[in-house]
């Protein structure tokens, strides 16, 4: 799967994070499988939970940091 999340790549511990200003979206790419799903109340689609089974370690760490920042911003 490819997930487009603007700015997640800024948390990478690579040269990319130094020269990238976050405006270009580099999709997070991983292999995973759906572990749960539920239909949305308005029947417009589904909410799903995915378990990553293959993801680059540095991408995974950057994604976790990105999610932590998002979580803190909604508190």
C-alpha cells in the first residue's frame, strides 16, 4: 500500500529529511494486511485497521514519530 501523508518524511533520519521542506509528498510504502474493518455509519466506505508486515525500519520509525505529533496536536 502507499499512504500519502504530507510531512511524514520530515521525521526520517536521512539526508532526505535535511533537504526536503515537506511540500513534496513521498508516499509511505509498506506491505500489510487488514486485521479489522467496519462500515461507516453513512455507508460511504469503511474504516480499517492494517498490520504492517513489511516496511523499511527507518520509514516505520518516522511514521511512528509523525503519528505521535498528530496525536499530541489533537489533545
